[in-house]
């Protein structure tokens, strides 16, 4: 462990540069994975979203364990980095192992045959994918993906983690309140929501936008909880002063986030011809990242809202 107290400027810019590079690499990797998954039956796209929430649950469990066992923040950081290293190696190996899988090769060859047949029918001229046409067909599901992640990231983790305990006698101790009721609960139930499309897929692509838009109501719900952002004097009255209501609301936020994000990502490649499924999947992944970006930035407005609105 290096002592960076003597060079804070260099440490800050090195950290920011690392964050930019890591997130650029992560975005490219994520888009590539969604494009590859789109070549498979649509349930496998949902499995990619499921993997994201499994990783969140895994991280939340490590957080709870580190609170219980780690004597200080430095030891906790070591645990996190060791876990991340092993996960990174597993991702690296699986990415190169996937083309060796017979099931994946079969579906990849099936897509190539369809492309060749279309090329022969067009006189052997290989045209570029009609990106605008593909986007026009899949944009309703892309919009659903964007809205799901926009609403989720507007609340979690910025607002969600700043909601303070009301009842000191609550079943979860103060020390573990945020770790369990916020991070672990959301990620675990988002993972559960990701699994539900394996049992049923409702509503269909045409009507999915209705529950997705209704999720916007989660924003005022959590703002009316005991949301106390640091350094802000709250003017908005706390109308939901109940830890159970906050916890149950967070569970519904997680389940709906996992379920509807999986449905939207699964429906997205199905709206176009099979040979364009990978491109549609990457459009969906781009909207996912855009929704995350928009939601995180919109969450910066929440402290201003609770400080300036009163009734």
C-alpha cells in the first residue's frame, strides 16, 4: 500500500485516468458481450443482465462481511481488489472460451448462413447493416432499456443510500442498515427479477412501456422517505417515516429493475431479422449505458429538490 499523502494531485489525476480507461474498456466489453449474446436464443440476453446483478450481489455480500470482519478500510480495500482480480481473470478466460462452445458455434454459423443466403439473393453484394432501419425497429425496446436504468440509477445508490434509519429498534442494526437494506437488498432482488423471465414473460413487447413508465413513481416515493443528503437542510417533509416501507419499496425497485431490464434486453434483438440481432443487441447495450449515465447525473438534482420544495 502506497502513502499518497505527499502527492495528492498526481494521485487524483492517476485515479481519474484509471477510472476513465476502465469504464471505456468496460463499455466496449459490455457492448461486445451483448452483441454476442444476441446471436443466441433471446433468453441468453437476459442471462447477461442477470450476471451483472449477481456481481452486484457478490459485492454487497463482501461489503457486509468486511463490515463484520475487517478492522479498517485498508483491509476492506484489499479484499475488494483480490475479489475483483479473480473475477477479471474468469471473465478474460470465458470470453476466449466461448467460441469453443458447440452451442455458440452452431448459432454463429446459423447467422452466417442466413447472411450468405441474403448476399446470394442480392447478387453477391455485401451491404453494410442498415443501422437506421435496425434502430427504427428496435427503438421502443431501446427506450424501455433506457428508462429502466435511468429511473433505477436516479435512485440507487445516491438517494437510496442516503435514506436514514427512523426507528432505532429496527430489525437491522444501524451499523448494517445501509449495507443490508440498500446495497444487498437491491442487488439480490434485482438478481431475482432477472431470473423471473425464465418463468414467464409478461407483458409482451407491445405493452412493456406501461410498467416501465410507471416506475418513475419510485422517484417521489424515495424522496418522501427519510432522505437526508449530506450538507443539505431538508425542506420537503418526510411523509414516509417508516423503515419497513423504505425496505419494501427498495425490494420492489430491485425486482422491477431486474425483471423489466431483462425483458427489454431480450425483446430488443427479436424486433429485427436474425442477421441483424447482434446489431440490435448492441443498440440495446448502448441505451443501457446511456440510461445509467443519465440516471447518475439526474440523481445530482435530488438534494436540490428536497432542499427547495416544501408544502
